[in-house]
């Protein structure tokens, strides 16, 4: 509370100071436009003062100066309640979370599109309108159940020359890491301080952990030691930390360059705009680059006073010869450098030695004597994942104006894309214990993943608007037909017959191939009616009926309504000079839907239900693409790709279909207030929302005797509620001098379990039984066992005491979702100069740091060789070096049980009075203590709090006096930067990438765990922007 009071005092003080800055003419300070118009559902323009729900509009030009590779990343921190986690991976889709929910709908010029957000060019975007939740997006039916991002593209304009030409160019350079795992460089690979090249005694599950000898120059047999052709062995060379900068020496400076040129014109009866954009991105890893081209055309033609035609076409193409995969396993650079990355070699020595056994004589790619590690240069040149995608969307629209109050429009839209990804696995790739058909000396593999999607939406809409004295009525009614088709194929060889001939036909053993497809039809009718009196109050009601093919007849037609009311109290009540505008609003929506998914994996996943990582290849990341089609999760499906004792067999789906399944449901309530002070110099928008998610469609476990694991039911209801506050302050406003505007956003939400399936009092989810009232982002795992004073309990061997195994013994480790998110943007200008910078923060919440856990277990993490661990590790090395045996030297702080037998509930002792404790005095080796500690989830839970200077720009716009002497219409240059500063307790990862901790009701009650996987390192980028208008 004190902090909020201090913030308010600071703002008021700054306001007072701003009022001291006077312009030359008193009336040159204009009040803000309170009659602002925004784009709402179905592309309808409405005055903000008439809206009973929350819509936030962001102008495209305001967020496009500090470019990101993906245009949606530019919205981060701009909207209260909208969190965007920018992916650090090439072509990675940002994690977009609105009020705790993902799977948002994207709409371009009123038409829903199927988008991975990479097929949008920021230079073509006029504005973004964020429809927050179903209250604002109910007209889009179940596709808008979580809200929508409405994108309005730029239309044709002209100047006195007839055409306007605009050119925009931005180049961004990676200039350093803001989050990078820190490694130790005292000890090399091996185990028990021992290592010798090719000796399987030091192989830890065919990996090479960093528990080997200390680097002291002692002679050790290594991968590049001299080869003796007589003894067929290698000699010994000094054991030194030759590669302390291996990761830094391997990566390259990333570059992102975007260029756009657009031509625009308009006349009395027409408008046209043509735009071409090119994106080039050089990744941080060698041999990674992306080229993306985007062509957009917007046309409008007025045939006569009654008939108008509009059309849009957007064509996007993406291509890259290689996309790095950072998921845990032998395919990941992060796995190689930061989990099992030793400094006993210099990465530069391997730059040209990556061809494997078929390459340089007497040399193999680094670490090939083991089965899981590969040379980074080998991976960059021989293990390639290409990507090629063509994406098209567009529409044609005809509008007939019956009268000034009535119009009829027909529109047909198409969105289609085809995508091809290949994986070339080079000869001698280390994949032992991953791919079942792998053998040493194989000639590699080849895989293809093809996906195609086609969707058509056709609308017929009637619009009516009538002013009758003090009354206004606006209405629309329409019908929509949506046709959807998707098909995919995934195939792999089983070893290449001829090395480096990458073709599915070039397979040693019969390959594997999977095909999967889906179709869906949705028929809809909808209406919206606005009724207002003198602009004092406005009532809106909408309704939509969907007939959906993913549910059985009789259960597949459903209606969902919404209603809202708003009143501008300041229009009929006066509050003096302090309050210049006051509006209250409230809204309600009841939306339904069933068995669709926003994304989809490979055909293999569609057939088997397993990811490639879990079910077949056991490495790599499952590729998810935009989809928004049927899941077939309630179908009694089967596949015939398996064999039992050499005989073809059939695998049935693991879930029993429920023919009486009803659609899931979401009821949402929202209330808010908008208030402006001091002639609109300060504005506050505050919102409270309450959303009841359910009954949802939930897969309930079956008894083992049933033969199938789950059956679908309607059950599980959750409650999600939260607050959002936006502040806008014109602190200093001087038309001909210095101006300072500040925007701030704050939001919070919590989701709790409201109801469970009848007959149940607990919900088993993510390894824990949740009860009604529990927060669903509560995270449970293996905790430290502690005595009554909080001391960590050890066993008689001196290791951390492990409670009995099983999920029932998991303990509470914290809440995954942040307590709140906050952002502050300052815009300062003086004449032709402008400075803008934005700070973002998410405060609170916990997350499991998987990278930290793996690096500690592998002996690579800096903490494994520093502090008390480092002291003990050194003493143990000295004892082995000087005496020939290891003297255990680490004593874990805590206690041991000297009498009594502990009893456990949720991983903690419940019979303390029956036990006797004493201080732990048993010394163990550092390696055994840390590798045992790996099993304790609590140790690797970290705070999600971070603060980031997200972006900054310094711009200069050339004055009109200068431009009048040239052929230019406008000219500006900017110095820009993103991810400039980052503050967090642990900086081995960028917490900003993880926008969501947990939400249960995107489309099902599956939810997810708050685990941080491996990620490419996050970088600071600085560059420049050039904008020219002709």
C-alpha cells in the first residue's frame, strides 16, 4: 500500500511540474479525443464511450519502430492483461497469454485467419485491437472464447502527386547475451576425477559428465592425442582447459534485417495499396538463416453510390536451410555446451574436422566414442532441418448500400498454407539409445514432414444504423459457413543405403510413413444490437448459433449470448474541474465449443497420440503448427502401423469416445471504470473480470480392466478472476516544445478449482490431487525432508533423505503464475527529436529450472565447483592426486535421524515426536551429493521475477522546411534497441519467454507444468531504422 501511495505522489508531483511548463498560447494544449473509435468484432467500428467491454487499440506505427523478427512481439507490455513471451528460437512462435488463457483468435480486416503470426508484415498493419475474452469476442463463437487480436491493415491514401511511396528499413544486431548459463572450467569430462579417451568406465549412460580430473596439465589420453598405428592407441597430452570460450567462439552475431516498400493511392471511387516486405535473419548458430517474403495488396472500388467492392490478398513465403533444435538431447547445442560441455577441447580446432569416420584419416568427430554427443561443427553442417512454407490469405467483399441507414455485404475469405520440413541426419551422427534402428557407423537418416491446410469462410451480413432524435440503434445480422480441411504426412528412412543421398526411397530397411487428415464444417448465424440514448448510456446484446461437426448430432448445435451496458456519467453529471470524463461499464458472455485445437503436431502424433520425442525418435522437439481444427479426441480411432510378433496389428485410441458429450462452456463477467482527470491529462482504465470455465471436456482415467486408459466426460469447472489497470498521463504537454507522455499497465489473475466431476472430491492433475478452492497453478514435486526446525534431513550415508516415491508424496513448491505483471512506457519529445523507452516486469511465481538441474547433475554448472561444493570438490581431487584415493569431503548442512522410523504425508514427516535428530556429520563425495540432489525438485525451483528494459528508441524527424527543398514527403532516422537490460535472480535463462505458468481451460483441462526447458540464449539487440516517404 505504501508503494502505491508513493507512486501516486510521484505522478502528481510530475503533473504539477508539467503544469509549470506553459506553451506560448494557452489554448494550444488540446484535450484528448474522448470520441475515439476502435475496431471491434466483425470489423465493426465503434466509439469507445459506447463499449461495455474492454478493448485496447494499439497503432501499428507506434510499435513497429523497434522491430522484432515476429510482429506480435512488439505488443509485449503494451496492453494490460496481455503477456507475450518472445521465443528465442528461429521461427519460434511467441507465447501469447491474455488474462491467463492462450489460443487467441487472429482476425485480419474482420476475417479470421489461421496464422502462426509469421505471415504478418508489421508495415502493413494500421492497428491492433485486443478483444479481451469472450465478452468482447463472442461474435466469433468458440474461436473467440479466449479473446481475439483484430488486425486492421493499411488502405490506399494519396498526396498531391497521386501516389505515395513509403520505404522502411530496420537492421538489428545481436550485441551480447542478457541470459547465459554459467559453467565451471576447473574440471573436465569423466567421472570420479578420472577420464581416458574411449574408456567406457567413465561413460555415464553414454554421456560425458564433467566430473573428471581437474585441469592441471597432467598427461591424459585425449581425442586428439597422437595416434600410434602399431599399438592402435593414442598417446597422452596435457590436460588443459583449452575451451573456456567454446560457446562464445562457436556462435555468431545474429542479424535481423527487414525492408518494406509500399505504394498507395486513392481517388473518389477507388483506393489501392501494394506492399512488399523482406525479412532476413542470420541466427546465432552457424549455418542458420531465414528468408521471408511478404506481398500484400489492398484494393477498393466504388462502382456507384450503391455498390462497393473490396479485396485483400496476402502471400507469405518462408525458407531456411537449417533450424536449430534446442530440446534436450544430442541434437541440441545447449545440451552439448551447457549441460555436458567440457572445456578440455578448443571448438576452433574442430571447425574443419566434422565429417566423421568417412572423413579425415585417423580423426573422428569429437566424442564419437560415446553415443550421445556430437561435434557442434558436425551438427551445423551435417545435421540439418530445413523449413519451407507458403501462406496465403485474402478475401473478396461486395457491399450494397440500400439506404443511408441500411447496407448488405457478402464476403468470402480463404486461408491456406502448405509446409515442408525435412531432417537430414548425417553419417556418423551419435544417436545411440535414441533412434531404435541406430548402429555405430551407419550412413544417416532422412525424414519428411508435410502439412497442408485450407479454410474458407463465407459471410452474408446486414448492417443497420438509425438515429431517431435522442435515440440511436445500430444492428447487424449475419450468417457464416466455415469449411476446413487439413492433411499431413510424416515419413522416415531406417538408415540410408547410400550415404548422403537424402531420399525416402534410399532406405536400408523398410521405412515408416504416417498420414493423418481432418475435415470440419461449421454453420453459424449471429446478430448484434446496440441501443443508446443521447450517448449517455448504451446497451449491446449479441448472439450466435453454431452447428459444429465435431460433436454428435443432437449435441452439436448451441447458442451463446453476450450483453453489455455502458454509461458516460460525466455527460449528465458534473464533477468540477478535476474529473473531465467518467464512464462505467459491465458485460456478460456465455460461450461454448468442443474438441478443437489451436495447434497440431506431426501425422505420427495424430495417429498414435504420442510425440515423436516420446514415441519414436526419443530426441528433438515436436513441431506444432497453427491449426484451429478438430482434435478427434472423442473418436474411437485406430491405426495399423504396428506389429505384434511379426504380425500386423491394430492399435486403438487410448480414450473411449462419449457419444453424449456436451460442448464445454465458459461464462464471463466483466466490470470496469474509465476516468480522466484535469482536462484528460491523466486517464485511468480499471477492469475486474470473473470467468467460469466449465463444465469442460475432461479425460477421466479408467480401471486397468477396461483396456483403454481414459473416457471423455463433461466435468471440471474452474474460476479465473483478475484485475487490470491502465494509466495514461500527459505529464508535460507543450505543442512547440518539450512533451512527456507516460503509459503504465498492471494486471493480475488467479485460477482456482470451482467444481469437480460428480462423485469426486479431488482432481488428479499434474501429479497432485487438487480440491475445490485450490489454485490450479500450485506446483508440487519432491521436496526436502525437514525436521521440526526446518533443517534438511539426511540419511545415514550423508545424502539428502528421500521421502517414499510416488506422486502422492509430492509437496507444495509454490505457485507458477506471477503475482502480477507491470509495464511502464515513457515517450518524450522535443521539436523533431523523440525518445521512447519501456520497462517491463513480472513479479512473483516459481518455475522449475530444468537446465540448472541438468547442468548440476552433469557437473557443468558453475555452482557445482564454487562455494562449499567447490571447496569439497577441490579437496577430494587433491586427495586422489596425492594419495591415490578420494577422501569424501562434503558434509551436507542439516540433521540425521538417529532413532525412530519416519512417517510421511505429502513428502513430509508427520510423527516428529517419535524421532530423535542429530547434526549430520557424514562426509560424502561432492559428485554423489549433487547427483543425489538432482532428484529433489525443490532445490531447482527458482523465482520467476524479472525486470527488463524491453525497448528504447531515439528518433529524429527532418523538419518540413528541409523536406520542402527535396522530393521527399517525410524522412526519419532512429537508433533502436531491444532486450537492453535484464535483471533476475538467476540469469541462465530469459524468464520473459515463459509468459504462462499454468491455465487449465485453453480448450481442455489438460493444463501443463511449469518447467523451463532448454532454450537458445537471449540476446541484446541494437540497430537503426530508416523511414522515407515520397
